C-alpha cells in the first residue's frame, strides 16, 4: 500500500475494532505529547492516522486507495490534506477546530487546558448521605426522610436568574449562541475551540434584571428535605442513586446526583447471609426425641416448625421463601433454623428424678 501506514503508526492491526483504535490512540497521545517530552512529529503523525482510521468512511477509503486518497485534495476532503478539522501544516504548525473533532477534541481540550473540546454543560458535584435501617426495614423496605444542605435551584426566580416580572434577553457577549470562540497558540500550532459563554453560562440568554436572591446565577444554598424509597432486600453498604438531587452548579448547568449509603443494624435473632436468614431455636429435649411442632420467629411473624422424631441436636431445617426478597428480581431467599435442646437452669425434684431415670437407662 503506497504512502503512510496508518495502522502501523497507531500500532494496531488492519482488523482492529474502532474501540481498539481509539484506545491505542489515547495511549500514544499521552506517551508522545510534546508537553510531556514526547516527539512532536510522532504526535502529528498519530493524530493524522486517527483522523482517518477513527472515521468509518475515511477508513474505508484508506483501505481501498491508501493515504494517497487524502493527499493533494484527494477523497478525504475537508481541510489541508483531507483531514476534517486540520489545516495549515507549515511554519505555523496547524489549526484545529475542536468542535469538528468530536471525541478527539475532548481529549485535546483537556491537554491544553480548555476543559474539553465542546462547550459541555456544567455539572454539579454529587452528594452522599448515610441512612441507618433496622434489620426488618432492610428486609421489607421502607420510606426514609433525609435532610441535605446544598446549592439548589433558587426559589425566588425558579432558577432563571431573573427578578420576578423582568424579561430574559439575548446575551450580547455570545449573540445568543451560548458559546464563545477561543484560539490558543501551542507548539503544535493554533488550537481553536468553542467554550461556554461566561456571561450567560452557555444558555444564550441573560436576565434584564438579576434576581435579588441569587444575584442572577439561578441557585441558592438551602436545606432540602427528601423522602427516599428504600426497596425491600437492600443490604449493608449498598447505595441508592437519586438523579439530579446533588449540588446545582448554577444557571445553564445540570445538578449532580445524591447517593444514599445504607447501613443496617444487627438483629438479636436473625443473621443474614446473602438472601438467606439463619436463626437458632431452643426446644424441649422431649420434642427432639419424640417429635412435634414448635413455634419459631420469622421476618413475617410467628411460624410453625415440625420436628421429626429422633432429631439430633444441631439439626438445621430449611423454611422456604422466608428469607430476604431479591433486590432486583422476584422471589426470596430461605430461612435456616438450627435446633438445639433447651436446658433449664432450675428443675423440680420430680423433673430431676425423671432425668436420672433416663440417664440410668442410657438415654
């Protein structure tokens, strides 16, 4: 194949998947970045290779015609040498329009301090709170109320940033586009990017008169009370994610999320293992020997357990579907009951004599 071998430049095979190509490019970009002492020419070459192999249509053209398809105004089209977004290779390096480079632009934006190629919507920080449940609450599910103190949408202006009754007008800084263009010179040339407008926070609109409470930013710090549904079967250490109930970053941004971390108190009778519950019950020796029924505690209340004649001490009985509900599917675990003889600390004279008689008979 004439010209440059883009697959070799990126260190991948001709059958490499798009994900493999992207992964290799990212690794090499960090390795050869000039700011980290890398080779500037290699950095340019791999960018060139990724622009072709990272685009399905251009990759198909390259596989058929080689790199000649993208030279001297060939099939690649778009910018010098056919690299959509690249141009002006020469004394001044090259110019890059980051908005045209998609995912690649995001990576370069981070490298050169633009915070990403495209004007991404601001996102607030996540918040985590701890909630403690009784054992049975974790098994059956419940509702809990949590109070959090955070930045939230302004109650005076409903997050618009405008004083009640005032108008929302077009931002003069960005002419309503929500973005402004920046050009920065680097050792690789000029990098051109769009970033959110600092005046309107990327919305393209500004209040004619800012809200007196939030001063136009659309948020205020206040206490908020939330009712949280705790699903049946949740276990110690798990976290529930409540979308958009984290910190609000301000007008034009998206709130972070709230994570509710679950803690479960121990129970005096029940021990959880996965979705099964284990308990112990003391029953009369005569019931172990002769058989019968005993009352047991379950998470659903009182139940009955049948004991066969001649049951040894330490035997384990399985009570189906009396365990913990499965969190993300139907059904429940089981309850396992270990039986052991009940030993009374005080016996009557008659009881002692009966036990002596049994012992003398080898029982």
